[in-house]
């Protein structure tokens, strides 16, 4: 891998603001970049470090990994002004985008039309924390490779399988899903089954709607719809919170 | 209340960016402003509406409440450019800041040195959702009246009692806490008791540390420390997530 080359590397000037249709994206920050280089070294194309990054154990480790996979880190402060809005970002990992099939034997999170990059990142991080590795996103949905999402996930993205589908029906009919024998739990305010009142099946799809609108009523006919009971003093829990609580309960169910 | 007057109202020019030591703060957006006017009409000082706000049922309702409490809404777009960074903000409620005692007979959330306004707002909204009304914040801690917090709380702030203490010891010794017979649950990665392994007492303090550093080890000697078990593939859950999951379990415990 020591002679890794790509068009971007051959043109040192080409650092552009990320767009949804870009073929590469960026891990902003040291922690997500480490995750990228450890989990998908073959997808990493360039690594930028800021001149003001304090050299020490972390930079030694980064340079070591880069050498191992054949990338020469570039000290280019311009990359940071173009790509990062945050002040405390000193390392950027560039990578080629990819898509992975889901594991049909495992539990999935299904996000129907998620619209917020930061929320999606938080969900990815929490999913990894509770041992769910497979995420289906039903279009239209926010771009999982948006640097804001990668950053909010703290690099968890690189440990997960994420796949987009044009509709929930497409997901259900896919090899990725493996619908036979799988339990479906759409989370809805109109649902009757209260989360925690009976154990969740372990091979299941936990399905969540858009931040503002939730799931459409048609999901009341899908599997067994579930509500996370809360007081009527708030309209709803926020989306990552609902997902996190569902995951906690799913994991707890596995021990019952 | 129809002759409500205050210095700010008498000087129409005085709209200033919010600062921590300001005596007034702002509810940005229609939903938080409605909560302010319903829960603390006596604290509301001015209401601004944007000229581009579409008039209809919501504006009728707002004007009605304003009339009832003796405030004349002001159409001043300048207020929005000064106070709000968000584009979708058409109503702003100004209010005098206040402090409330906590209810010592109730469960509390104790946040030790929280540093993020948005996180604090999300925690407030989730607390209200699970029926916890009392929040202690140990200084240094982010300002609960920061408009970013008020907005992230969706106005939940106005249904809660929030009080600052200079130290955890001060909180424990206060009338607000009522330490006798109260259970203390510090949430820590080094804790031994796993959340969900035994029911949480209902009159308790759920204690959480700073976003980056968590609680100091000294909290291992406070009450019964608790860990939300997650995989070692992530460093930690984010703070609002940890609080939300703890609250879910606390509420579940109450039904056991």
C-alpha cells in the first residue's frame, strides 16, 4: 500500500467544501480520523494536520499509522479553513465514500427521512455503544457522509454498516433486511405497546420517523408499534433520545 | 397587570445581545414564548414579532395572551437580527431572569459543571418529559437562561425549578436538597452498579458530570454510583443521552 495514489493527491490545490455528490468526504478531528485509519485504511486518501497542532503522543501515533498505510500527512492550514468551522480541529482525514450491505441476521435501526446531520451522528455513536451495527436510512434522508455527521458520530460511522433505500418497502424486500422472522418495531406517539412493558425481540428493526413529523400513520400496520411513554407536558422526545432509550431497552431485553 | 412598565419598555432602542450578567433574557421562537407567557406572565417584559411572520391562529393566540397580561407586542425586525441567529424565528419573548427553590420532597437531576447550552436545553426538555421538575447545577456551569438553552429546551425551562450551587456539598447541605432519606446516584464509568440491575429509589438525586470529563472519582463515595453499560467501542454516551436513559429507568422503576 506504500504507493497509494489518487487524483486528489496529485493535485495539491484541490481541497473543496464538501458536497453531497462529492466522491470523497472528511473526518474532522483527531478521534474520527484515527477511527477512519484503523477501520478503513484502504478508503483513506489524504491526511491533513494543522501547523498549530501540539506534537506529542497523539501526533506520533497518527504519523505511525499514516506511514503504515502509505499516506504522507500534509501540513496544510488551508484545508482547515475550507473544511472545518470548528476552532478545535487540528487533524482531517480525507476518504473515499463507500456503501456496505447490512447484515440480515442482526438487529437494525431504520431511520425514515432523518433530516439533521448532528442528530444522525449522535444516533450512530449511540448505536455503536449499544451494539447495533446496521443502520438503514429511507430516502429522502440526510447524508451520512456529511462531515458534520461523521464528526458528531465521533468516528462511530467507520464501525457501522449504513445503507440507503428509496422506500421502507424496498428495505423490507431486500436481502439486507431478511424480513422473514424479523420483528418490526415502529416508534410512534399513536402506538399502543409501551416500551418496557414486554421484552423486545433481539432480531428486530427499530424504526424511527423524521425529527419534525415522526412516522406516518401507515406504520401502525407494520409489526408492533411502540411508544416511549412521556408526560404530556412535552410534545415528544428528541430523535436521538428516543433512539437511545429504545436501544437501552433492547439491550436490557436481551438479558431478560 | 395592564399597566406593566419597566425600564426596557421605556427605551425602545435597548435591544442588546444577551450576556450572562444581563437581567433579562429571551425566549426565541413561538413555542418557547408561549411557554413563557403561560407559565411566567409576571416575568415577561416585552414580546417582539417579525414583520414576515404569517398571521393566523398562532398569532391571534399570541396577541390574545399578550393583551391579557398587559403587553403590547412590538413588530421590530431589528430585535431578530440582534438576538437570533436562526432564520426560522419569528417571535421573541423578553423576560426577567429569576431563581426558584427546589422541592426537597422530589427527585432531582444534579448537573456538575455542565458546559454546553444546547445539551442543557435538551436535558431540561427530557426531564420535563419524564416528570422531573427540579434541576440543581453545580458551578461552574453553563447559564440556564442563555437563549440557546431556552430554545433547545423548547420552553421546558419555564415548567422547571433550576437552582445553582457553588459546590456539591453546598447542594447536599441545603434545604433544597433535603439529604435525609434521599438516595444519591452519581453516574460514572467507574461505577459498579449497573443501571437496570435493581430499581432506583424514587426520591433520589441523579448526578451527572461534565461533558468531557465526567464526575471526579470522589463521587465514588457518594451514595451508590451507577454505570449505564455500553460497549467499549465508544468512550461514553453523550450527556443528554445518559440523562435521558437514566430518567427512563427511573420512571420504569417507579412502576415496579
